[in-house]
């Protein structure tokens, strides 16, 4: 019969065999394992980068980002192998001292960062580099300029974003830094599982910026990367304990289970994390901002034109001196995205080219002549990030031209941290002047071209709208005939009336309501016609800007808020974008368009006296965009701007809170596990807790050992950590108490395992174990370095073992067959 015996009285330091230090801190196979972990970290980072797929409209970012991952991984492999070979050559094959090995760990990421810089130089700033890839001060300045452009493009783009050069550079930098961090933690820190937190940085980008679903790939790929890191962590730990190749596979079910949990968590958390305004990469960019649409000094695309058209008195905006007596429209911005709730909105603007470029900005197709117009425009009360320019600008001469960018797809000029306030600039443009014969001779735009796919995209329209378009264009022999039939439909003979006060609709489709009620103002007319032209299969968009204003007694023209206007631009093959104006505005304000004349009786009051009672109707669901992202609505300043300015702070706080919760989750789960074992209080539960503590701290623990054998190993580790010499008395006393507690716990486990059943419920025994366990845990913690204690807190290894055991227990064992 085995009984529980009290520990022997210790009269001095016990004579225990010292644990001999390993002969080689880097035993055979270390470099091979590090190579495998390096490759696992690289593949996991590449999988994590797949979460960026919904952020861009095209996969142009994939190869540059993956090249950064490959360079970081190759650099890590080469630098570590070279370091080992260099030490072997210099030392004659001696083992690397532990301190020297630790000092060499940060050298690898420094080398990887240098290689990443060389890669980015070759990709984005090769002109001033040696050989096109070796950085020089000039090339670094150029690369810094590209990154600065990228920071501005972040503010300008909504998701999915155009893959502009600056954004690609920032993406490569982000993915490269994450790859370096994951490699450092997984290989240098020997914590592949902990390195999985780096993938969270990549995953947070789409979760916090993409409006709506990010897709399964953005969730599943990072989860697979996390599973790979968990498997690499399990393999490293088993290899360090002498595990066999068969044993390494035991971590696979746990890795797969954790990846599935990560995927499920992503699906839930992804629906809860707030997105930035309008799905933007960054908040705060209001292209229509500046002075603000509420004062009439800026044209806000998101607020329609009611604010400017209903001011009590007109506001002087621009002074125009033109080389022609009858200049055309001053286009501010074009609306090329048809959205369900926002109506016609601005897509993402390509801001890679400045107005300082030597080439002509927007010449007519085929170098057609058109009418050349030179205009000097002075901002009187205008304050906007969009620059009013005549149609098809060729050049813009303005102070600080690098601050003004040109989007070739829409012909829009916009400021980058600059507005029109107080500026005077000169524009050379060419206005299209096609004849009816030229327009009628223009054939359909070829399908699958960028213009056809982008500017004919529509959601499913109300059947009444499509039936009307089909009836109007039934006899049209050419695209021009179809456009004229739709344009001529908006006249008084068909009951259309210009009014700033619109009657409320009775249905859910605002476009159908407008076509039925036939009452509205310029943006409703232009929006309806553009949608109908697109429904006929012809590229069209809405343009916002100003009519050329009124001639002043001293010469020149004055443009006021009364001249704010919206019209339609239709694309004809080999002719370009041609303006059409379906709104029945007064003749004095109207621009003459010989290819689309107005009936002579379409005149209205110069300043409407009615006040709008119903806002601009928003058309239907968004169309899928190819090169321009839906939903990117520039916002002017308004009373709600203070609220939107606080959103980045709230989003950042939410992300930080989420990171904190994720970091604290393992420690919290481990604490709950410890509490359950302490509440049990039995020898088995207490011994399991001691085993978990040893595993968390990285101390040796062999399940094949008997409790007494395992206790001897732990006691030697505790005694070996006691400092020698002066000041070591207190530490030695603590070590002696910890050793006693460990042996007491071991004997209790032996008694419970081999003794008489039912003998573990003694209250005195449970009280003794409850006192011994904290003492033993403190002793074990004191025996390891502070870094090991921190690792045990943030990422307890025993928790992974518990998950692995739970998953493995649910996997049925296959019968081995000969």
C-alpha cells in the first residue's frame, strides 16, 4: 500500500547532478529547420497578402507585392546561411556563443530591409539608381516622392482603388515590412505561431476600408497562412524535443482547426468592424471641399446643384477672359458611376499625371482640329479642389503645377492639398465642333473596350425605363440618331417642366418617377438622359460645371452661382466626348450646340422663386465598374464634416481595441484553464497545471517520464538558475522552496496514480497542494529569462497542446493495415 509521505527535512543544499550545457547551441539540423520556417513564413505572408485583393480593381499589385515577399525570404535564407558559414570559417568550426547568436539576430532583418529598398528602387525609382536597382541619394529622393504621392492617393481613392504607382509602392512597402516582421518573429524569435499576428495587419486593410463583403479569398487565405504558421510552430517544438517525422503530423489537425476558427472569427468580426467613410482608404479627402458647397463657393458633386441654385443672391465665382466670344461650358468634374443611393457620383480619379507634363492633356481623338480656345480664369469667390476648365484641356498654366493633377479618363483637373481660392490660371483647350454628318457617320463603340465597359455600365432598370428607351430608339439607324431621339424627348411638348421644386414620387425607382412626373432641374434632366443613353448601349456620363456666365461692361465674363449647371457627355467613336444638354434653361445662359439644338420656346425665369422641397432623387443599384470604383463620392464641407472627421479616430481605436483583445485572448484562455484546475484541486489537475506551466516557460517536459523523474528534471532547472556569489541567498532559499513544492506535487501524483482509489479527496492533501503549486510556479518562472516569461504570458504553448489534443481526440484513428 502506498501512502502519502511528507517531504524529508532539508538541512542544506542537496547534491543533485547539474544539467550539463549543450555542446552546441545550434545542433545539427538547425539551419535546415530555420530554412523550413523561413519558407513557411514567406508562404503565410503571401497568403495573408491575398486579403488585399478586394482593395484594388485590378490585380496589378500582386506581382510587386509577392516579389517583396520573395526577396525578404531569399534574403533571410542567404544571410543566415552566410552567417553560419562565415562563423565556421573564422572559428574553425566551434559552436556559436549564445550571446553572439542573439546579437546577430537583428542583422538579418536589417539586411532584408536593405534588399527590400533595392527592390522598390528597381520597381519605382530606377532612373537615378546604379544599375537600375542599387539606391543612391537621388533615387531615394525619387522613391520618397513616389511614397508621398501614394499617401495622397490614399486620401483620394475609395475601394476598390485604382492600382496607381504610389499606392502600389505603399502596398509593396506594407507587405515587405510585414514579411520582415513575420520572418523575424518566426525564425529569429522561434515563435511561428506568434508571427501570425502580422497577418492581422494585412487583414485589417480590407476589413476597415471595403464597403460590403470582402469575399471568401480575403478571409480564407490569411486563415490558411495562420494554419501554416501553427504547423511550423508545432514542427519546431517537436523537433526540438527529438520528435520524429510521424510525430510532427500531430500538429496538423490543431493547425487546421485553428485556421477554421480564424476563418469563422473573420466572418463574424469582419461584419462588426466599422469601415471608413464611403469605403475610402483614408478619410478626409473632400474634392468638392474648400469653401464648402453651403456657401455657394464650391461645386459639391454629392449635394447636387440645389444649394447653389437656391441662394438668396448669386455669388460671384469666376472671372473669364476668353479668346472666343462664345466660349462653351466650364467643366468641373464628370460623374461616371451610377449608384443606388448616391445617384451619379465621381469614381476614383487617376492622379498620377500633373498638369506640368509636357504632353497635351486631353487632345481630341485622331488629332481632330476642333475649335482652339485660350482662356484666363480668375477665382473671385471660388474655392474648390476641382479646377473649372473648358472641354478637352490641352495645357494648364498655374502656380505650383505639381499640386494640380489631371485624370485623363474624365478630363478632370483637381488639386492635391490645393484649392482655387485666389488663383488665376490660363487654359488652352480644344472644343469639339462636329457636324451632324460626322456624328451620324460615327459607328458604335467597340465592345469590351475600357470606355464601353466603364461608361455603359448600368444596374437593372425599371421595365418602364427600358421600354421607353426601346421605343424612342426603335427607328435609329446610328448611335447619333438614338442619342438625338432621347435628347429630344425632354421638351415641353412631352410635358417636361424645369423646376427646383419636385413632386414626390410614388414608387421605389426615382428615375422612373422623374420620367413619369416630368418635373425637375438640370441634374435630374442630365442624370436621366445619361442613364437612358447608357441603356441604349452608348457610353455616357454626367458633367458638372458652369455655363460661361454673362459679358461684363468692361469686357470678359462673370460666372456666378446662378451659372452652376449639369449636362450630358456622350462618347462617339473617333470623335470623343460630345456635350448634349437636355435641360430647358433660358437662352441667355445656354451654350449653343448645333448638333443638338433646342426648341426656341424653351425659356424659363432667370432666377426661380420656388424653393426645393424634395432632394435630388437617387437612381438605382450600382453598376459593376471595371476601371473606376463605385461609391467614391467626393464630399464637400458641411455641418456633418466634424462627425466624419472623427471616424478615422473611432476606426483606429476600434482596430487597436481589436488587436488588444486578440493579444489578450491566449492569456485569458490560459487563466481560465488554470482556474478550473485550481478549483478541482486534485493531484491530477494540479500536476497538469504544473506541466502546463513548464511547457509555457519552455522548460523540458517529457510525458514518458514518471512524476518523480520529471520532478528531478524541473528541480535541476530551478537549482541551475540560482545566482552564485553575493546576494544569492534569497534566490537560493526561493529555489529550495520551489524544489520542495515540485517534489511534493510529484509524490501526490504518484500516490493518486498508483495508490488506493479514493485517497485523493483528503482536505489536508488538497490544502497542501493548493499551497505548493503557486510556490512551484514561482520557482519555475524565476528559472527562465524575462523574455520566456513574457512569451508564456502572451502565447502559452500549453494552450496549443490542449487544442491539439482536443482536436486529435475527435479524429478517428485509422486501422493500420499491413
